[in-house]
C-alpha cells in the first residue's frame, strides 16, 4: 500500500497516547485483537472502520467503560489503567458521544453542571460555558432549555461540557452524522482551533471525505485488527474504503430512466398533526406523491419531524381523514399499520432495536413481527386460533438471511446479538422479501458499514426497477444524492416541494435543511 | 478481589432452566440457618417442611387441594406479567369469583338440585373474577393509572365486601351467629377425585388443563406472540400493529377469570361455603409461583406444588417442631427473593476480578481542573 511510511507512528516526547496490544474478548468474539494506536500531541487522528470493526470497543476501553483483557495504555509516558470514565476524565480524556446524554427538560448550563464532579455554582458554570462557547466559535445560550435546541446545538453542549474539563484528548464519535453541511463546517473550524492549542482529537467517522479533509493521520480497523496506519490526505476515498472493507466497495448502479411517469403508488395530502408531546414536532400541511419506479429522498436534520412523518405514513399514528394517505389509490388514512401493510406497503423504522425488531427475540420471531397478517396464509394455521407455523417462518428467515448476506453467530440468534449493519440488512430484507409496492425507510444505513450500506442502497433501487415506489428518509446527503430521483427537505415539521435530482445541489439542500434557523445566533 | 457482573451476549438457556433450582436450594439453606437461629434442629424442621407431607396419601390429596388454586392463578398471572401488566390483585379476583359464583347456591338454593348448577357457578365465578380485574385494566388503559396500586387496593375492597356479605345479608340463619353463608349442597359441590383416598377435588384438573391451554396459547399462537412482543418491547409491538390496550384487557380479563375460577372452585370444593376468609393468601403466593415457574405454564405446575408444599409443611412444622406458622410466609418471601436474584444469572455471568487493578490507576490521576 506504501502507506506505512506516511503513517509511521510518532515517538518521543510528542506522544500523548500510546496503546499497545490492546485486546478485548467477548465470549468467542475478539472485538479488539492486539490493537496499537499512537496519538501525538496536537493532531487530529481518525479511527476508521466498518461497523463491528471494533471502534466502539476500543474507544470504550480508552474511556474506561470497558476493561481490556490484555495490552497496555501509556498516557504521557506513564502506563495507566483506566477503570472508569471518571478516571479517564481525571487523566485528561474527554468524550463526545454519538447519542447525546442530555436532559431535555433542563437548561444547557444545568446539564453541564450535572456531569461535573465539582460543587461550583451553576451561575459560574454558565459564565464559563458562555466564555468557552464564544472563544471556540460554538455559540450557545447556557440558559436555554435543551428541549428547544436543535441537534447541532445539543452537540455543542456536549462539546463544551467536554472542554470545561480541559482535556488533552477529545474523542468524538461520528460527530457530523446529525449536522447540516454548514454546521459541520463550523465544527471543523472548532476542531482545527483546538488542534492549534495543542489538544489532540480522536475522530471516529465513516465519512471518508471528512476524514481526508481534517485528519492528520488515520488508523484503520477491520475485524478487530489494525490493518493500516496512514495519512488520509495521501489516500483516495476509494483506497481508504478498500482498507476498511478489505475489497472493492460495490458501487451503486442505477440509470436514470427518461421521465417515465409511473402510476402514483402513495399520495400524502395536506397531512397535519399536532405535536404528541412537549418535545415532539408537529407536522404542517405535508403533501407528497411518489410514483411507481422512483425513489424520493427526504433530507433534513434529525428531529425536524421525520420520525413523526414516518409514524403518520406507516399508520402507527392514524389520521382522522381517510384521504390524507392513499396507498395504491385506496384511502388509508384511518387504517393502522397492519391495514396499510395489507395494501402492499412496507416500513423500516429508524430504531432497529426496540422498534423494527424486538431485541430479545430470535430472528424468526422478528420475521413474524412485521408479517404476521400480510403473510398469515403462509405463517399461520388453524384459522382464528392463529397457530404459528415455525417451519414456514424459519424457511423465510433463512431465505432473507441468504439473500441479504446477514452474518450471524448462531442458527437463529436473538436480534440483539447481531451487529447493527447485519440487523439492518435483515430488517430491510424482511420487507423486500414481500415485494412491497411502497417501501418507506427511515435512515436505511445509519451506523451501517460501507459494504452493507451499498448493498442496502442497491436493493432499494432494484425494488423501484420492479415498479415499486420508495421513500427514503435520511440525514446522509451523500446517500440521498446517490439513490434519489427527487429530494424533499423537512424542517420544523414542514416539507419542501421535491427537487429533481438533476437540479439539486448540496448548497440548495443544505440551506433548506437549515430552515429558518440559518443566520440565528 | 471483587465480583463483577458481565452481560452475556445472549441469555443463557442453561441458567434459564437452572435458576429456579438454585433458588430453591438457596432457600432451603437460608431456611436451615433460620431454624438454627430459632433454636430448632434444622434437619428435623426441614424434614417436617419438605418431606413429611409427601409421606402419606392423605397429605398428597391436601397438596393437590392447595396446588390447584396456586397453579390456576399463577398461569393467568404469567400472561399478565409477560405482557408487562402487573396484576397484583389476584387475591381480590379470587374472592370476587367466589362471591359471584356463590350467588347461585345462596340466592337460589333450589337450583342446587340441577346438574347444571356447577357449570353455571364455575362460569359465573370466572366472569366475576374477570369483571373485577377489568377495573384496574380499564383504569390503566383509559387513564394510565398504575395497575400495581389499583389492583392491590381492590384486594382489600373485595375482602371487606365478602366479610360484610357473610356477616350480613348472606349469613346462614342456622349457623348460630357464626359469620358464614349456608353450606353448598347437591350439584353445587365440586366433586372429589378419589373420594375413598382423600379430599382432593377436580379443581386440580382445571389447573392442569388451564396450564396446558395457556402454554399452547403462549408458545404456539399469534395471540401469545403478541403478548410477548408487547411485554418485551411496546414500541416494536406498535410497529407490528398490536394493540397495547388490547393486551391490557386480554391479560387482565384472562388472569381475572382464572383467579375467579380458582375462587369458586375453592369455596364449592375444599371449603364448601362462603366464610370471612377463604384464602390463605393464594393470590399473593401465586405471584411467587408464576416467577418460580419462569412465567412458563408448565414450569408453573411444578412451582405450584412446591409452594403448596410450603403451606402443608408449615402446618406439619407447627405441630411437630413448634415453630410459628409465620415461618411459612418467611419461606415464601425468601423463595421469591432468591428466584428474582438468580434470574440475574440468565443475563449476566459472575466474574472474579483481582483487586490490584483498582489501585494501579490512582497514583497516575491528575488533579481536577
């Protein structure tokens, strides 16, 4: 690869963190296999890897939430053991998690105060937070309620909370996955400023383009092992992806059909809905028609009504007026999710565990979960008694597992035992196997590795080639540009008109995503 | 050295099966310590508790009499608990089932001569229990009330209602001022299984049939699948199109009906009449039975006999060893405690971690910012 030279680990006094032979074993799975990682002072270091490559395990060991089975961690030249997040913080390691741990009903300052061990009064914390937020270009009002803040602003709270502890190393887990392109740019400026001050950053991401843009060095993990240390700027996105996946990444193949007007398969007309709780988004007069043979992408920053929109379209939340949602020319607004499935619709929710699948149930039971009525003929017997036909369900499960290349450790494991990507392949495969006329997918490749993501996207496009209509809700713009025929944007519970892909630009979409928020603060 | 719980990737099938047995062994050990502290010989006391009742035919019949209501109630409770509905009020549903079922022989004594009397009483008992369970179900489904509190409080309402009935309007005029209703006669009495050998009645058959039917329901049908999905993951249940409210009513009505059936069977069989107290806490002990049986109806059958044994053993021990009958409750409490504690082993494994690791970090720690 010729990258070993460029990625030669720094040595000597400039080295902040030196990890040697770190190993973590879960049962028969070696999540981290003798991992080496060196981070110099004042560098932004990328940690790249597919889902299940061992990134999270490695980071959890560095932050003290998991204890390694073997290996050593040398911090500032001294060997240390990190037994808890508190100890990690005392050493000077801070972490910003992908999923925020904030109380929505408390203010930003109160949330920050909660995580500090000290007994400093909240007013002092608020003042310090405000000062920090301005000096790092992360505008934040410490007195604002978290529930009222956008996801980008919530992330700023997490970052400031982390900075207040004056860490030498900041670990960021997939930080841009919830941001608009503009917000991400701002974050990069902050990171560069921190690097200028001599702080080190461990940046976990699967977005190769970002890694190339801001990271000085990268460590690539595959199947729990380090496969390369390299300088991402000397690599191409393709070569980085190959290191991660261990082979050429399958490129999604699609040709734009020349404006064949298919029949409308799903029509949403003037869908409005009051917010269901204090922190939920209302839906405001949404109309959308998706025709046979097309993918319509719905972009937007998380928490702008996408979840509510998905529930309203799937029938988990029903409408008063039957004509609000029409599936294959039949009014479905008052039908529940089972009724809408019977009309030929399929649904893939954002949360895999606990929404799309029951974590503690076997895959075959999770097959029945979404198809107990649509496939009642095959899966159930005994008429009204509804006896479960295990053999038929297990055969279908096996077919889906083979079709989607779901990798699993046992014949019929519990859903929670699968990695995120493999479970997502199963959940999408479960719907595709039904050959739905309409498929609505929320975040199809969230946290899914590159290989599985490409497979999922290809499967969605292939479905439209057979005359189905697909709606993809995603925060990943690259994904939407790759597979959509038209893109709409959700902001504050409203949906923009769709923009044909030929006319859509990242800037246009990004501005719509920002909505009325752009220019605030 | 310290103990650490490490989460297993999948739940352990071995410990799912083993944990009730480990719990039982721990209960026996704790019981032995308890007796030793009371100054009794642990060997003799444990023998009186767990072996003596099994040594003659008469007491095996008594065991069946005690096990029947425990199993009937616990099988219904398993459906509730699997669907995440915490019905703690089976004792009240048991009492109301007995009261409603007893309306026929008490209000229309002449009908006791009809062979239809018993089936009608049993159905009325089941309906009475179900109707009483519908109250906490409705409150939960409609107002999101905590069913643990409402169902528990309704137990005391039912007990006092029964008390008032047998001291007031339903008191037997021929009972010389004893607070009890007239004795059931004719076809209103639950037939005995083998009258020559002991008192056991066909109530135990109801329990076994109910256990098998509910097992089939839970393990083999869509309805059972629905119950388990809603219990494990309500959001996924909604995604599947299952109704959470439907599950609340289904599980409460089913468990109420089974508790009510147990109640009318008890008064028309073992007791023979309504009196101020008709249960030694079956409705509460059945909660232990349900968990000891791992919420599996077939496991519950075995667990029902174990708990029945503690009742019988308590009587034997009271007579032969001279310990208070309160020891029965202590035993049952210990058992539930150990059952719940041992369930940890299903999802976690215990690891011993040497303690030097902890000390190693501290000297490196940097002072707070």
